[in-house]
C-alpha cells in the first residue's frame, strides 16, 4: 500500500525510538497497530459495500459481457477447454468403472455371440498329457 521496504521501516523505528523513548515505545506501537487494524477493517468494509452495490446494479454482468465481446478468441478457447475437460473427465470415469470379470462379450461376423475365453481352471488336460511312462 505505502510500499515501505525494510530499510524505511528501520529508519522509522530508530526515529521513533529517539523521539518517543524506549519506555513508551511498546505502548505507541500497540496504539499504532490498533489504528492500522481499524483502518484496514474500515477499508475492507467499504470495499465489500462497493462490490455489493455493483452486484446489485448489474455492473458485474455488464463487465463479463464486455470482456467476452472484447476478446472473442479467449472466450472461444475457454469453451474449448471446458469441453475437452468434460470429455477427459468422462473418459477417466469410464476407465475407472469396474470391468466384467468374464471379459467383454465378442460377436462373430454373423452376429452370434462368441463364447468367452476359457480360464486356466476350466481347461482340462489332454488325455495322456499328465501321465508318466
């Protein structure tokens, strides 16, 4: 707000120490702190009241319309980003759905349903494959 750096604050502190004295300096800083706090609170309340008045009069809607009209490319790109975000979210949601434990059901060219692939437990060994001579 006032754009005071550390060096300026140090100079102000030294001058205050010399002028006020070390005994009364903490009380003075406490009083200044309260004053600054009250001033910030009043400024915050004023800003809030002005924003509320602007919202009630429709200034924010007019501001959005003017921004959209002044930069149509940005508005279009925002719509594209929103749409691609929706598509990406839908794809992520579809990818996270639980899958059918039997796997996808395939169809043949004639439209008949193909049998799901057999699991290792369903397979029976060929006759004589497990016999030892």
